[in-house]
């Protein structure tokens, strides 16, 4: 009997050390188990997710490294869960603290207006962690199995409808860690994310780089609030052909780049009901390298430059359709209906 008991304990320990979770009918089932531990230490939230996991909304998770959700698994984050990035030591540099959903994995963020999921940093400083990164198998001009500028993450494929999960009512603060002079993390980085992914009700604030950036893919984002991100509020490149709908951008800082930066080949993404308001001037929409879009419901206020074309001599603006017409560099675009910022009060 003693030998049998020892064998059972050894088997149980081996299962725990694999980083898996137990399942139950209780919504607060055990979260990630770290190697050598019987339960997660919320003060040291990092590691590899190799089996479906549901976090506990009653805990505050201290993100202290890279949390990687691996192919074939789903990370579920219930309403009201708080994740706080700790980057206050040499062991936890800002560029080494982020959440990544790898190709073939899924994230399921189940926030509500009354209890959004909140991801922020302990310091509250812009650029003090890497934010949320999702890698999919949708098309990108970078090709199949391209390598992201962050974390050498693999992304890109041939499935425009690829599904990386669901996001609903998520707040991301303080992201945008600087990797080098040419590379940075964003609040939400979407690499080759497909249209099967559902993203709605997202607020991204106080970031040191872009709020959300699309690297190819076909994903749509609905109900997006972006406040005082220091680079671009919405940025796309590598042939993203998805949609963004119902957006409010607020700029009350001086050191920002644009409300929209479009770069690379024009895959004609669709932007609907986009309001951007600045109290410090600056540039609203910037188009690079023959990029374009179809934009309706545009309202701009307070910018020094409403539309900036970076290529000298580019006179054909037919690839930039605004309210059914070619873009006009001299138009004010302030006659439309503003998106009601009050609908994003949940983010505050």
C-alpha cells in the first residue's frame, strides 16, 4: 500500500509540473499551474500555457515575464480580471513582459461594461510593458510564417478567416515598450489575425507607441476607444483588409504622431464612424506608400493637418475614398456626426 500511494503521488506531481490546469464545473477553476507548484502564484504570472486555462477574477495577476498561449489551447479571462505588469527590476525589463497568443491558440476575454478586463502596468508609465500580441494564420504581404518584429513570433498564412478567439470589454494601459529605434510593442498588436476572430469594446490608453496595429490579416474591430497613445492611434501595414467601426480617438498630449497611419500596399480596409479629437494640433490621417482605405462617417476636430500624404508627387488619391469621394487634402471633415464618447465610459 505504501508503494502504491507513493506511485499515485508521483503521478499527480508529474501532471502538475506540466503546467496544466484542473477542470471543474466551477467558473473559478484553478488557473495556470507553474512547474513545481500546486497552484499559480499570482505575484509571478508568466510561463507557457499548454492546456486550456481559465483565470480567477478574484485574483490580481502580476505579469512578471512573457505569458505565451500555445497552439491548440485557449486562455479564458473572465470579467473583472486584473493583470498588472511588473517591470520594476533588471529581471523584468519592459520588453520582456507581455502576453502573446501564438498561431493556432485562442484568447477568450469575457469582460462586461460593468466589469471589463484590465491590463496595465504597476508603474503607470507609458511604455512600461509590451501589451497584448496575437499571431494568426491570415494573409500578410510579409508572407507565410513571417517573423514579427517583437519576440520573433511566427505569423501569417493563407486563411483569411483564421480564428484567434474573442475579446470583449478589454482595457489596455501603459504599453508600448521600446525594443530598439525601429521596433516597439503596441497596446494591441495583431499579426496576421483572421476575420474569424471577434474583437469589440476595447480601450487602449497611455501607450508609448501605437494603440492598435494591424500587420496584415482580415480581422475586424468594433467599438474602439484610444486615448493619448504617443505614436499612432490606429496603424496598419502588410495588406490588412479588415474593418474598424465606431472609433473615438482622443489626443490631449503633444507628443503623438497620428490618429491613423496607413502604410504599404492598399488592400482597401474599411473604416466606419471614426471620430478623432485633438486639443494640441498635430496630424489626423497619414497615408504612406500608396496606402489607402474606404472611410465613411469621418469626424475630425482640432488637428493642424487633416490628411498627410508622405510621397512627393502623389496626386492620385482615388485609393483613399472618404464619404464616397477621393480624399481632399484641404477638406475639414467636420460636418459628420461625432461618435458619442459617453458610450466608452466603461473604460474609465
